[in-house]
C-alpha cells in the first residue's frame, strides 16, 4: 500500500528507493475507527482520489531552497526535484528527519526510522543538495538567490504559564528524549501521545513516573488500537496517572496538582513539560517580504502528524 510503484522499482533494480511501511496503522485505523477509505501516512496519493502517479516535469525550472528536513520539507524537496527543479535543503541537525528523529526514541517506535533512510536515498537519487548542521537565516537564504523558498521548520514546545515554570527541575520533553538526565521521581505534565510514550520510556529505566493529564483520556489522539496498548504498558509499569487534573505550581521539590477540587503535592526530582507544540514559524514571518515566492508548510504552518506533513510537502512540490 505504501509504495504504488513497487513493481516498477523492483523491475528496474531500484528496490532501495521503495517507500517503507512504518507500521503506524494509519491504513487500518482509517477503516476501523473512522470508516474512511484506506490512506497511508507516508504516501500522499493513497486514498486521495489520485489515479495517476506520474510526476509532470515543470515548464519553468526554479532554484528552490527548502528550510527544514522533516517529512514536509523532504517530501516537498523530493517532488520538486523530480519535476526538474534545482533544490537545496537546509537542516540544522546532523541528520534529516525532524520530529521523526525524536519519534523513534520511545519504546516500540523504531519501525518509523526507515522513513528517514528512505528520504536520504530519495533526495540523493534525485539530486537534492542537502546541507546539514546549518541554521538558516534570512540573510544566508538570500545569498543563495532562490526563486522559491519553502519553510518547513517544524515546531517549538508550548509553555505553561504557572508559578515556578522556570524552576531548575523543569525540563522540556524534547531535551529528555535527546538524552537529558532526569531524577528518580519524574512528573510528566501532559498525557497525550508523546507524554505517554515518554512516561513508558522513563518507567522502563526504573524511574517513578507520574502523568498529570487535564482531560479524562490518555493518548487521546492515538489510533484506538495503539492507545489501548500504550495504556496497558503504563499500567504494567505502575505509572501513576492523575486524570482531570492540572498542575497549579512548581517548586524545587515537586508540583502542586489540583484534581476534583482538592490540591495535592507530588514530590518530583524532574518535571517534564509535554503540553503540546506550536508552529516554529519565526523565520517564515521574518522573511515574508524578502523573497518573491515563499511558502510555509507542515508543522511550522499547522501542527499535524506524519500524514499531514507528507501530504503538504507532496502537494506543494507539485505546485511550485
């Protein structure tokens, strides 16, 4: 399902360019949970109503610069290069992948990593120049004389406005996933998908973990099949969950939690903020009047998932 061109690639001895299935259950979930037609997180055309998978060559060749190597930026660069454009992709990390590079760290998520390898091979095959370890600026982009600039700069973590948010025991979830050490007693603020996966990761490292969630549902945006498994893992690992609860203050010793009209103090060595993300669109906004043609796609435009990011990149790649 994820690679409509699989037979042709095998006949041409190019199997390494085939799009991998990442086992995300997007195809299954669309039918079981929503009764929609089958779609695929990594393949924008599956289920989109498109019957022609051919990529038409562009009439006017452009110098295109893509800022950000997440799935949206990589897919836009891939499609634009397939259409004949000269494409350069700039990524501030030492490898492309964006949020995928973080997504593969929690338990049972390593099946997503082949998507990064897929884009590395695709971009190289189609002649995209990939520049790593470089933070783009409006000035550095201008020096490249682009006809078109595509911003796909991902997300930045949202912050809570509560007393003690600047306490030294507070950490961002991205930093913890990247290896920042935590104490023995950990409170995770936010029981969404990432919060639950992070709680499982830490519990498996023998941390005493508490998850504080404002609603009555953990991992609400997970596919139902995966959600039940994730909650089961937390229960097995004896992760404490506090539902319909809110952290009202943070001290150097822990957090005050309000639940059911009652306040409770939860001792914590580390408090991890996992309350969602917002678009990292600062560079795009600063560049709006500096280039002839520019676009903002993926999470830096609207927070989504791999599917929405890939679709945004694919559709823009066909347009530019």
